[in-house]
């Protein structure tokens, strides 16, 4: 019964964790990943629960 809620909460937590970790990186490292600082939210939003890109 609570499995879908637990999965959604876990995905939300991992997106926030990933967003914080990417925000801490230097801009040069982000550029190596092909991400600009203002694109972090868009990149994180495209990651699904398993960590694969949509």
C-alpha cells in the first residue's frame, strides 16, 4: 500500500540530494559534464527513480 509513496519520496529525496551536490561543484567541472549552473534543475528533473535519464 505504501510502496508507491515510498518510491516517490525516495525519488524526491534523491533529486534534492543530486541538486545540492551538483550546486556545490565548480563551474569548470559542471562544464565538463555539459551542464551550466542555471541548467542544474532541468538536468535533475530528467532523472527518474532508477537514475536513468528520461
